[in-house]
């Protein structure tokens, strides 16, 4: 992983970041490795690098007024603030690190209260984060926005938000000087949007809010509507037809027990963050989903269902709705059982195991005293179905049936009565639309290039501390120059135009890759045409050989017979001539007549 981390940091330090290479690395084992790299990579992968700067407000730059203290910040409530408060009060796993959870178990009496206070503080921060994101999504025209257009909170969105906040919390974007000047002029009655931007800047959640907002408007748009009608239609159009296309036996088992496609809804709308308790593994899954088509969580759900080991468990379950649904709900635990204990037997199951983190830390003394979110995964729990296998299988499934062919697949699967109302909803289903433009962007500017451009606009040069940080970020490359104008000119001349094709796996995961089944059909047609050509050539050669044998060889065999006949006739005529000649030279024979005349 060390070499991979160095490779990711090298890509991020280049003047122009190769996003396709970054997406390819996010698909491989380990994803983007750690949070320090994710803080740099996630914003660029979702197109926040420039847009976030342009839409941010508030600044702590020199010459500008500093943001108000956190205690003076007012967090404007969203339309779903009450439900958010109820849900975040139940979040624990992705807010506390593994070491904090182990201390919570070990020190039940003395330090239990301290951990409880820390948890409540993080829960309040998560609630503020979700409210700030939703308020910023409303924009300035919230009063005129229709309810169907507004992003609405759903149960499970707090799980997604906790992962984004855990990864990006405390990091803020650089602010454009022009925008900073405008935002410092406060009004007597600031709007909710201005309050939300100010609160995000002062609490260090600007970057996290921008990233979560991008994900909400694209990947999670369907569940964030006023109802789940579009999401339900999408699952009916996509999930069961895909299972039927890839595993007919599994589909028949699910169909016989009247299983609806909603068994996977928790996996899809939370990106498995609700069902997997290992925060490090969930972040690795987020690496995968951020560089993929918005429909990739559905493909992952199909891969989870038809994986060879998982399908054995499901198919061996009695054909009863409750039994099969329980077996399906436990499948993510086969890939990561942190927080759960597997009990094998005639009826295998998982039970809650609260002391799992304590046992993990106690087994590895090197992990004690650390607050890294990946502390649990560092011990390498051996998963029965590794998530990397599911990721590779998901990409393979999307290669065989890309998202653009889903409607055709659904038309072959459903009857006309079921299909018509689903197709009527398809135009409004975000999952069935083309991937976002930022998901197909080839490159973007590096962070230090953006800072250099901003300082150039401001008319200032880098100080010694800023130059030191930029050299550290650029990893000692020759792109650095003390003069900002010459630095910006070097960026345009040093970095060559890239004519290389993007990695195939990354293109397939983005949903724009080739149609695997169409390619297979073309390959079969080519093989069939080649086989037919070979057969024609063989038949032609055989025909020519047969013709030469049946028509040329008998004539050659008949010529000696004719010659023999002519020789016999000639010899016969010569013998007749010799006989005649011998008769001519022969003396006359005297015929004696013994009869005497009387």
C-alpha cells in the first residue's frame, strides 16, 4: 500500500491531475488508501475543486476579517431538521473510531461519561453538517422552489453523511478573493444560504458540504425526492432483470418466495454504510462508488446476491419469504463481520458483538493509543467474501450489461401490464440518466495550481511557509517557481497533451464502456464467418483434388489399352501377309488319284 499511496500522491501533485488514472487506482485493492489522500482526491473526483471555490464564502486569508467563533455561528435548520435530530442520536459506529469504541467498552465506569460526551458532540456536528448541506441545496430561491425539486432527507442519509464528514471534516477550501470581499459585507437580514455558508466555513465543513451536495444531486437524487416512487420504479426495472440475466436459478428461488427487489434498498441508498460497521471498509467502498456510474450500487447488490458463496447460502434456505429475506440481509456480514459474531450450524446466523473492537485492539498492541478510523481493518479480518471480489464482479457485470441497455433488458423481462407504468416513470429516474459530466472529466488542476492562480489574481506572492507547503505537495518536482506569473506559464507549457486512452476498467465502471455481450456476439460472428471460410476453402481443395482424380487419371490409364489394341491389330495383319507370301512360294501339290479308269 505504501507504493500505491506514493503513486496517488504523485498524481495529485502534478499540475494537471489525471482523473482517469485516479479512478483506476480507486478500483484496485485498497482504494485510495487513507483519509489524507481522500481529502485531496474526493473533491476532484466529484468536480468540487473549482466549483467549490467559486461557491464558497467566508475566509481567513490575510487582510480579510476572520469568521465568527463557532459558538456565535447560527446553523439554519432544514425542512427535515427534526427527523435528522432523531436519526443522528442513534448513530455510533461511524462517529467513534475503533480505539474510542474499545475504550468505551474497557472503561465502563471511569471514562464512559467522557466517551458519551464526545459521541453527543459528534452527533450534533453530524446533524449540523446534514442541515447545512440541505440548506445550501435550496439556493436563494427556496421560497419559490417546488417540493418535488427540493432535496429531502431520508433515513440512511445520515450514514452517508457520517462517512463523508469523518473523511473530509475539518478541511476547508481556498476562497476566491473577489467572493470574499462580497461576502464580508453582511446585511441586517442574511438569508439562510448565507448563514449556511458562513456556518460551514467557520466550522471547517465547507469541503465536506460541497462533496456531499454533489453526491446528493447526482448519485442519491432518487431517494432524496419527496417520496420513493422513482426509486421503487428503478429497482423494479433494474434489479430483478439483472439477477435473471446473470443467475436464473437464483432468480427462480427469489421469484418463488415472492421476493421484491426492495431487499437491497438499504445497500443502495446508504452505499452499504448502514450494513457494514467497519468505517475503513465503507470508505473504501465510497472510493469505488464515487468513480462509478450512479447505478453501480445496484450492480454491487446483484454481485452480492449471486456471488458463489452467497448464492449457496440463499439457495439452501427454505423457500419462505422471511427466511430468504433474512439470509439476504446477512450477506454483507460475509464480507465484513466487524461488530458481528458468526455462529455456524444448521441455521447459520450473526449476532451482535459489541466487544469486537476491544478484542481487535488488545490483539495488536501497536494499534493501542491510535484514533485511526482504519484501526479495525488493520488487523485484517479474513472475510468469507472479500469486498474486492464483489467490486471486480460488479465491474464485470456492468461490462456485460451496461446501464444504457437496462431498458431493453427490462422490456424483455416484464410483461406489458407491468412495464408500461414503470416506463412512464423512467424519464424522471435519475439513475437511468447519463452519468454526470464530472464523472467523465479527464483532468483537473492541482491544488497548488489553484492556489497560485488565486494569489496571482490577488496580486501577491507566496510567502516562505506557503512555498514550503507547495514544495511538499509537489513532491519536489520542477514545477515550482517563486514567481507566480512564470509558474502559471510553466503549467501550460510543461504538461504535455495526453493522447493515451483512459483505462478500460475505469471507463467500464463509469457506465460508458463497451457492451460486453455485443462484443461477444461480434466475436462469435467473426469466429463463425472464419469457420465458414475455412470450410469453404477445405471443400474447394477437396473438389479440385477429386476432379483431378476422377477426370484426369482414367484417361491416362486408357491410353495403353488403345495402344495394345492397335499393336494386336498390326501384328495380326502382319501374320496374314506372311501367310500369303508363304503360300505363293510353296510348290504345287500333286493330288494322286488312286482310281483307275476302267
